[in-house]
């Protein structure tokens, strides 16, 4: 663990904790490394979602009813 690392207490459900420990052993990494990677992945996914929202910000907005009408008119419903 680097000197820049911060400590935190995280409470897991017993079954989750057991599964996490077993997976860490099999992967030959620490539980801490696994949790850090999972958090990184979640944050990356959030970043991708926000980017997608930004990219679509200028798309036209239609109501749900208009969407259904359009789908029906194109034989999708």
C-alpha cells in the first residue's frame, strides 16, 4: 500500500465478504485491490454515462406518446 493511500472502514454482508475474500485468494490480490478496482470501474461507468448525456444534449425531445405513435407508424408496434 502506498503512502498516498487512505484508510476507510467498509462493512460487507457476511456472504459478500466471504466471496470477496475467496476471489481475492484465487486471483492472488488483496481485498483492498479488488475493492479499489471495483470502485474505479463504477466511477468510469459514471463518467461514460455523463459523456453520453453530454453527447445527446442537443437531440430533439419527443414525448412518450409521440414515440409510441412513431413506432406504430413504422410497424414496430
